C-alpha cells in the first residue's frame, strides 16, 4: 500500500504533529470526501505501508522529526513556484524559508527523494512567459544539486477558482504558449542536469523530450525501497494521470496556504473552521466523530513482490 499525504492538503506544513501521532498509534481515520459520514480506518503499520508520498510547499515543520520515519520508505513532491503573495498568500518567503528548506531536506534524505514541482503555470500581466522562464532558470540554478527531476503542469480550470482567476486576470496558457514554455524550460533543465516531465497534461510533448509524469511513481518507489512492487494505475485519478494506486489520508478544505489556483479548497471560512478544530491527538485530521458516522476498517496489504 502506498500512502499519499496528501493531494488534499499540506500535511507537512500544517499537520505534521497529527501525522506522526497517527504513525505512533498505527492508524488514521479518513472521511470519504464523497460521503462525509463514511470514515475509513487506515492501517499505517510499516508492515503494510510500502511507501509514503508527501506533497508540500513547506516541509519545514517536519524536517527535524524525520527520524520518526526510520521504519518507512518515502519521498517528497515539493512545490516551489515563483509566485508572490498575490497568488500564494500564506506560503513563506521563498528565499528566506522555502529554498533553504528544500536544500536542507535534500541534504538529509537525498536528492532522489525530493521531486521539485513548478506548477501550476498560469499567465497574466505580471506572470508572463518571460517571467516564468527567468525565474524557472533562477530556481533551477539554486536547486539543481538537490533534486533529480522537475514536474510542471499548466493551470486547470475549476469552477471553484473562477472568481480568483477573474480578479487577477489570469489566463490558461494556449497550446502554442505551452509548447514554447516546454521548449524553453526543457533546455534550461537540460543545462542544469534536471529531468523535466508534465503532470496530468492531455497534450503530448514527447517531441521536446518531455514525458508524462508519474507523481506517485512505481519506478521511483521501487528504487527507494530496493524491491519490486505489484502496483496498478490509479483508476480514481484523471485519465491523463500516470500515478499508481494509493490511499490519501488528507482532507479537503484544510490547507492554510490558500493559493488562488487550489482545487482542494472551495471556502476560506470552512478552511478556517476546520483548522480551528484541528486536534493533533485525534485520529481524524479535523473534526470529531459523530453518531451518524460509520467507521469501517479498510482492507490493505503490502504490495511487495517476495
């Protein structure tokens, strides 16, 4: 079993204490986002967890506690963009906090366990094509010794972010613009010895030596684990997603970064309410179990090929 922690929120940045407490207890409770009264009890024993994939914009609160992961295999999907507070309001300073955190994490666990994400790419009067190229190269120059790969994607339209997009006059890059950025990014990445791929993009960029990504990546996991795993494509993701199956232990409407492009939050008030009732000692990320909730143990097993 692969644990995703998490596409739905930033556990390392805001909920690392909860996560480590769940590891100690050996399980987490996870609400079904499609039916909130259905709760899964997910076994987090190292006997069944083959690997953990962390998704974060700021792993700083977790870095000094990595020793608590000594019985687990894991790697990080680390999003580091060039946006300011207008796009990523609560992400700390890139120069003072995030870039040093990226470097520190890589030094502690190895660059093969830190995948750089520059996504999603959006355009407006401030964030132009040339802006992205300039700052992608700047970041590549700082991170090239501390990662093997950069995954990029272009902003997707979701109804829940429509208001934010209109307020900042954001546009989705056209295919022609995507191709131009892919070409320019690809050359920069090559210059710095970084592999570049795309996340869940319908377009094919093979002609520019840019492949489709597998963010929850069987090959990377097997390399880190040192043994083979029997893993299938995740049928719960978009058709263009290359990830293998995993169990996500996060919760929507809990990420305090409040990035304007985020698909995982749809109400700032709900995010604040959830965060205010967060209890790191609870097996449930935010909130309490009610009488109408039904808890079922999820059947899980290791996918290791013996």
